[in-house]
C-alpha cells in the first residue's frame, strides 16, 4: 500500500502514473471528524448518477491528488491506496 502521510513522493507519483481514466481505485480514507479509517472505491471518472457502489468520483488524476493533500476540501482524506480494483462502470 502507498503511504500518504508524507508529501507526494516520487514513489506515489509513479503509482499514480499507472492509473487510467475509468479505473476504480481501492483507497483508504480517514474521516476528518472521527479520524476513523475505511477502504472505499474511488472512480477515476465523473459521476454517472447511478448507485453503483462507488464512494467518490474524481474527474481527473489531479482531483485524486487533491484528496491526498493535508488541505483536502472534502470531509475525508485519502491516506493510502492499494491500486486498481476494477474498470468503471462496476459489474
């Protein structure tokens, strides 16, 4: 698993370079309010409006990077990811 506690390193960037549009990433998130963690699917594709089991949608790799930064604008932060789970849309 890639550790997100430090600034985006060359290792993290090399892992991110392997992610293609339309893939679903298994990501570990940490909630800001409770600091609880969980593994969730994040799709590298805009929200299609379907209830397809995807936790969050990113329109670009830069959107995914923003979820890893300390100043992430969401209620959670990505703290790690294990790689690609599936292609979007999910079966």
